[in-house]
C-alpha cells in the first residue's frame, strides 16, 4: 500500500468506522477555527491501542479493527501532499495509545514538528492529548498545535472507570485542561476544546449540563463538543441503542446558552423531564415557557440582557432592536421588518404595550 492509500485508510479509520464505505472526501470535515471554517484532514497516528474502552472501535480486544501506524514523517508528507493539492487546510491528529501515552504523544508531536519545521506549515493543527501524558509533554504539544483537545467523555469518575478503565477525570483530564488553560491564556492563536459522550450509559442531561457549566465557568474552552453514542460492531456495547442525535443537538444549544448568554444550570432545572431536556423544542423556548410570568417583555424598554433571553432574539438582533428603538419607538411588526424569527419574537414581546401574537404563553 503506498503512502497515499495509507493516509486515506487512516483518515477513514479516524472517522471511527461509522461507515465502512465512507469515501475519502467525506473524511475531510470543516472545523470552526478563529479564521472561520477550514477543511481539515482527520488522521490517526496509529489505530493500535493498549486500552480497552468499551465503546471504541480501536479498543485492544476488537478483532475487526485494521491495525496500522504511520511514522511521523509519513503523517507530515501525506498531509502536505493533500495540502499542496488544495484539498485540506488543516490537520486533526488523533491516535490510539500504543506502548504508553508518553511514547504515543511524542510521535504525534514529532509529526507536527516535521510539518512545522521541515515543511514550514503554519496553518491549523489540532492535536488530541493522550490521557496520562506528563505536563512537560502537554507543554510541548501546546507549543506546536493551534488547538488542543482533551476528551472528558463523561462527568463521573465511576462512570469513566466502567467505560474506559484506567482513565481518570481529575488526574488525566481536569488537571491537563487546567494546565493547557494556563499555557494558552492571552494567546489568540491557541485554543482548547473538550468532548463528552452522550448516551454511552444511562446518564441524564442534567449530569452533562452540570459538567458543561463547570467547564465553561472554570476554563476558557472554545466549546464543548458532544458525541452521540453510536454502537460499534465487535465492542461490548455493540447492541446498545444509539443515542438520539436530537439530544446531542439540544446539548449543543445548552452549551451555547451557558457560554454566550449567561444561562446557568439552574435555568434548565424547570424544563427537564426526568433529568433530560425536552427534544421537541429548543431549550431557550422551553425555558421561556416554563418562566412565562417573565414574559411578554416590552421591546422598547427591555435592557440588552433581557432581550437576549427572548426566544428568537440573538445578540445581533438585540443590538439591532436597540438601534432601531433609539431612532423611533417600535409600535408594530412593520417596525421590525427584516428581523429574523419575527413571529417567534412577537410571541414573547409587547410593542408599545400591545401584543401582536394570538397564542397564550401558558
Ligand atoms: S484509549 Fe482512545 S483509542 Fe484507545 S480504546 Fe480508549 S478511546 Fe479508543
């Protein structure tokens, strides 16, 4: 197999073998970076792993997994071929843990160093940190990467012990997240993210929301990613039901509301149904309905913080409403012409004391 074929195969495998027929183009995904959306090659340094996480396609005991490893020079050369052909602009490098975390991470860092130093690549590189690496190696990774991720996976130690024996939330993840946070403070060219799994056990959304709030309050993460559980054939969880993708989507919305709109985990307590978010409506709308006595708000006098809590009103819309009402009082929907989500907004607002929505909020 030549290098191009090996890179293609490793990239397909990096897509977690969700689809055996996945073509190469669909292995290139578009990541949000400080410079906007960028086509990224997702690659594994090796698919060999000494760990046995119950959900993972690369777990040690899974016979079906194709085991391969790329040398650091191969990662760099293979990536550069695709980069110069204009197919990708960045790299997301992950790996199974082979030998020990330190050894694995050093090979990944070597790949990036070759890209940076030998090929002069200055673009976006996302490195996944291996749990269990030393702080010194974390520092090396931060020096060469644009983005670092440390996957928290779940919020409880006992749960992590069940699904990923040998990993520790406090020792392997939170300590490293905190260290990376310190290292990248004030650096616009560096960022950090984490990922949590959804539905790998019977954890409730309230557990995940608590963790999301803690992470957002304590660290400057660009965002928390969620990964809806998908069973992988040949793993102990192969017969477990896949998680609903809508649940993943609702959790993304909650993360956004906490990070950008000042929502707290307590805000969501009233809308949870047996600990889970409703799937049939977005969390902001569900929150407004559960707190219907706070609405409708008068659009001409509500402050910015109140406006951005109105379903349908985002930060940009709130600023636009404030700009328009400075010029002239908003007294009819015509004064809000061009504003997105208008019918939703009218449901929760008054225009000069008058409601332009028929339905009751209750
Ligand atoms: S350590 Fe990572 S690659 Fe290895 S089995 Fe666990 S999740 Fe999979």
